[in-house]
């Protein structure tokens, strides 16, 4: 939830005015720690009533063993005025119903949502009875579900420890009771269930993440391998993944050592690192393939760093800025801030490790290649004539092409035998730029935009807590039952007046009642006014008479005695009593669209509190979660917009051509628009997880598209088609390699039984797929007929096309040094 959430501020004020221990009969408005629910059949018939009371008895007998003492529910419960444990009013209703059946009385009737006990009290049961069928005059005919709630004290550390253990035994008791009574379904839920189920995602994901790691390692090695055993680089594929892993572990270690908190959203960090880190290492390997083999290793390494590290440095800076803003105080969601902070540290160390660890690994394999040693076993590869005498399998493992075997007329690059390089250069580049293919790509893009727009218009904001926990958990089961059986009435909303107003003034009373219009009211104020009217007493009394009557009525009248907990009295020096603060409880009637209605209700009441004559606040614990989702979209999107504007401003001074920024902005907008649209069509709501993925999607898109666009825009002469092919040949292999590894790593996430990882998989998969679609289809086609334009090469000679004379020293058989002149153009 947001750190500075308005609901949290309201909660602190409510707790200071009306502590939980003072709430007595009104606990249901302060706490939302439900016990168990029943479903199917009529829970109010004799069999089920006896069963529920039997379960209640079993729960109250639960013991927590501690050295020297056994704690029961009676020792840790919240006590009533008569020093007995507070239990739900529905238990008293069921006990009276059972007593009426035993004595064959038929005059006892349960009404809904307010019923009357034999002591004259009116009790609200809208949150305790579910699936209710009523007769005339709101008399309950049957109820499909019943909810019981047990309240524990939170006084000191010992009490907290005992209460936590009691909750654990409580769940075990319910499950044991369920086994012996299979005809009814029970859903236990405690104050720690949500936290436990949220962290359970990490445990259920372990074996899937190990599978993902094995698949990525395998594919990374295969992507860097080729038949030529000298030029194959399988170790570099493995070391590239090791670089990413080391950076992620370093960040995790730093977070742990500095007292950081772990949460299940951290599962997304390895995939953030996988997308950025692997592409950087594959880009370096791609640059290595473009260098001349007759160069020294130092020169080849220098060329690689000059060619690839500039773009990698810029994209790393972009990641640091984007996630840095997310880790700053601008972000008020702690989970998002910790996620962004961890990502920043991991990306920073990944950059250092690529420069040092992976760079030195590249140098090492470069020396192995120059010495014609095997890329895996590091053994010297024999010459072809020696290999001819060896078995076929031996020749296959040690196949290599020596530079002296190449004729002078051949200009082919020895790395072109790499499968992906060969595929792109020989087939794909010519196919995608074919005149007959372009119209179909443009048509496909129009279809893409249409479906994305369809989904974009249906975007919904996530406000379901089940989206962040594992699927087979108590939270999912309980919230499903809660929504099904108890959605007719919302959770009780506390209406807190925190100033000393003129309660004796008739106009003030009417103002207060006006603000609560439209709700089912359970309020001391309205009940007391009705009581006064019955006694034919005017409500426009002087202050002293009114407060005295108020206090005396609550102390002496049994049916109003329990209302005294809802009023804070204070005495002045002249023994005059004043009302400092008061509260009443409101229940809104809701339909199936409960979340949207509650959010609208919260916003309406808050706006009303700003304009009303009476100072009041409204509060319910669920408002904290509503505030979380209200800001889960706004704050991260605002941060991403700030970072995007900063990056555009920052890159404007670094890129050589402003068109690169223009194309990059359009590409990112197209990708993000498509991801949001298809994400919605795939039933993914905008919550904290999906918005973090969208922020990462901006970086991922720039990571993959920026080198392509830069190579194309900066290319001079020739044609657009020529430079599109050249850009794909230079950067396409690295993009394809990182994409394949990324997708293979994501696939196991789809099988994790958790809604959080399912959201993570769908968002990241769509980001990777849509970005790949733009890199290999949309951009190569659109750039062939849109600016920048290219000039065709002119054939006429100019001073720049001059001949160069290179002197090569040659030695004859007699060791006589002869200088020959070889003309090269």
C-alpha cells in the first residue's frame, strides 16, 4: 500500500480516537480478519446450527502451549464490559434460535440485515449471513453461508507471538473439522493469511525458476555455437548468463545486508536483467564477428568496445534513470520502490561486470581463437591434412577453417557459417524487404493496431487482492466465497466526527443525518434521536441539558448502554460535559460490481468531507487497498513519463541525428500501446505488477530497437533497402539470440500456480513478442519508404577515391629481402 496513503492517515486518527479495545460490539468495522464460512444448503436449519455452534466451541477451546502455561482464546481475546470474550452477534442469534427450537417456540424470527436479540439489542448481520433468502418483512427464510469472526488482542510481543500461534492452530482446527464434515465447505482466513500467501509465490516458483535457468543456459550455449570448433563461442554464451546472474546475486546480497525487505515482486528482477544483460553480451559477440581475424586480440577487443559499448552504456543509463526515479521518494508504493532499487543495483553491477568480467572472457577466448585452439576443450586443432587420417566423429568435432585455406579471391567472412547469421543474410533480409511482402506487413500492422485499440478501450484498473497471491491459497478461496455470498452489503464504513460540534442543535443534527442519507444506518445518533422522539422530548435542548440527558440515557438505559463506546466525553472545570468525538456506522448496498462501487463511494465521501459543515472522516480497512490500486497506476505511469521526457532530453545531446529520437519515440509508443491493448484482451488488469512491467517495456524496446534505428539513420548513400538489410545483418543476430533466450526463460513462469507470476509472464511475454515484431517486421518495412532518405552512390571519381600503395615485405628462399609493391584500392 502507498506509504503516505490517505487511508493510512485516516486509520491512525481512528485508532487514536477509538482504540480497538474500546470498540466492543463494533469490532466488525475496525477489523477484517474473518474466521470461517459455510456454503450450500440452509445454514440456519437445526443440523447446521448445531454444527456451527460445535465448531465455535472447538475454536474457543484451542490451546497454545507455552512454558509453564497454556493459553486459550479466553486469555488473548478482546474482553467485553463484563470481562467475557467478545464473540460475533451471529453466535448469540444461533444460540437463541437453538433455544427456541428446544422449547418449541415459533415466535423467534431472524430479520436481515438487522435483527433483534432477546435483550432488546439491534444487531447487524449483513456481514455474517450470506446467500440470504427472505420472506415478507425481511424475515430470513434461509442462508447459504455464515461468517464467524474472532478478535485477538495485540498488547505486547508475547501476546503477538501467542496470537500468531493461535491463528496457525485455528487454521489446523478448521481443516480437521472440515475432514469430519465434508458436506459443508469451510474457508479459514486470518490476519496473516494475505502476507503468507503473497510470499508463498516465491516457494511455489522455485522449481519452475530452476527449469527456466536450465533452458536459458542450454539455449545461450547453442546460440553462440557453430560447426567451426575454433570460431564457436559456447563458453561466451554461458559466461554471458553467468555475468547477469552475478549482478543479480550481488544486488540481492546488498539489499539483504542493508536490511532490505524481500517480497515476491522480486521474481521479475532476473527477467529484467536477462533482457538487458544478455542482449549486451550478445551485441559484443556480434561485434566480435565483424572484426578481421588477422588483427591482434587487443585491436579486435578495442573495436568491439568501440562498436557496442556506447549503445550499451546509453541503454544502461536509461535503465538507471527509469528505475532510479521509481526507487526515489516520488514513488509512494514501498514494494515498487524496493523493486526499482534492487533493479538499479543489479543493472549497475551488470554494467561493471560486462566491462570487466565478460570483457576479459572475450579477450581470453580471442587468444584461444588466434591460436586455433578448440573453443570448448582448448586443444590445438590439427591441420586438415592431419584430420583426414582421423575417424569421422573426430573430424566432426574438430572441424575448423584455416585462414590460409581461403583463396585470395574469396572475401567471405568465416563467421557466416553461423546458422543465425547465415539465415538473416541469405534469406530473411531479402524476404522482408521484398516488394510483394511489404503490403502484407503493413496490413498486418493495421490489424495489430486495431486489436490493440480494442483492448486499450477496455482497460480496467486492478483492485483484486487475489492478483498478487498464489492460486491454491486461503486468500483466493476465502475472497471467492466472500464475493459470492457476502457482496450484497459492503464492509461497514465508520463515519467519524472528530470535532466538538453542537450536538444539541437541531440544524446540526439534520446536517449529520443528511450526510448519511442513502445508507443502511447503524448509528447511535439516529437511534438516540428516535428514542427522544418516542419520549416526546424536543431535540433542540440547551447544551447542558442535552449532554446530561445523553450521558444518563446511555448509562441507565440497557438498550443504549453499548452505544457509550461510540462517544468520547470530556469534563470541563465547571463540571460541564462535552462531546469531543463521535462515530456512527454506515453500510452501503452493493451489487456485483462491488469494487468499482466502493471506490466511487470512497471518493464521494471524501469529497463530501472537504465541503461539509461538520468535520468528519470515513474509514474501513479495505480503503487502504483501494488507495493502493488508485495510486498503483498513477504514480508509476507518472514516473515513467518523467523518465521518458528526461531521456529524450538527455539523448538529444548524445545522438548524432534527431531522427533517431523521433523514430525511437514512435516505436516505443507503438509497442506500449500494443502491449496495453493485448494485455487487456488477455485479461490482465492494470495493477502494480503490470505497470512495473510496462515501465520495463519502455527500456526493453529501446534496448532492442535503438541500435537498429541508429545504424539505419546514420547510414549515408546507397538506398533505404540496403541500409535496412545492413542494420538487420549487424544487429539482428544479437536481437534474435537474446529474444530466444528470453522467451525460453519466460515459458516456465506460465505454469507457476500464482496469479502474480501469471501476470508477470503475460506482460513480459507480450513486451518481448511485440518488440520482436517491430524489430524484424514493422521497422524494416516502414523504414524502406519513410525518411530519412538516402543518396545513391555516385560512380564518378573524386579526390577521395584515390589509390593507396601498401608495401609488403616478402622473403624468398635464399633469405634475401625483397620489397614488392601491391596496389590496393
